[in-house]
């Protein structure tokens, strides 16, 4: 098990990225295998303007930070102010995350526009007691490139997560092919 991000370093430091980040390809594979839930943490107006990633759950990061009593930076407050307020509350957030994390034993994958805000979201979730939170490298921009046929950037692949994904995929495939079949 990898350690938590180092508080003395920036969340965006290479050491913390190695702990918090997973490639887009790995995250999509985990979701397809039913092992992860992808939370799109962008604000509602970003979803309207840029579009949505299918099969994701919208959890607006800045609104979550506000309801949890976190101080927003000036930039975050401006982004929050740019959109219409939603009725997202602390109880809804906790239920949503608990259902995915504890109810389904899912890995929590955070997706933003470029992969920067999602690093902070993954760290915040870990600090709230959800150790299986990761940031999707490249975010929505990487997903759009993938949809257009361009190869996604893989420099942010978390080696341990990639190995875990491969192991999980192999285990699922092995279980599916070696499971006893029942005779009619």
C-alpha cells in the first residue's frame, strides 16, 4: 500500500502525483470492470459548456469544499460564483461517497478539466477517510483526446495503480474463465 501524500510538499509535486494519480486508460478500465466510480468534480457550468463524460457522477468540488467549511481561494470562489448555485449539501455528498466507497467497495476516481483540481479532490477525500481516492491524469481534456482518436498522455500513470489494474483485470478474466459452470 502506498503512503499518503506528503503534507510538506505541494499536491502537484511528482512524489504526490505518484501516490494520487492514475492514467485515464486505467481509470476507464477500472470503471468498466465495476471496481471504481468516476466523480466529475467540475462545476455545473463547465459540464454544460464542455460536455460530460458518460457514466460519471457529478460532485462539484468547490461546492463540496464550501459545505465542508474549507476556505476557498479567490480563484476557486470566482469559479464558484460563475455558475448557478446548486442544492448540493454535506449529507448528499457523504451519502454519495459512502455508497460508492463503502457500499460498493469502489475506488473513488476524481476527474476535473485537466487533472489539477482532481489531485486536490483526491487528497481531500483521503483526508476525509477515503483511502482509495485517486485523480484521473489529464482529466476531461485527456478524455476528449481519447474520443477524437489521439493517444492520451500516459506520463501520469501511477505504476502501482496500473499494476493493480492489470492484476484486477487478470483476476476477473481468470475467475470468469475458470468458474465452474452449472449443468442444467
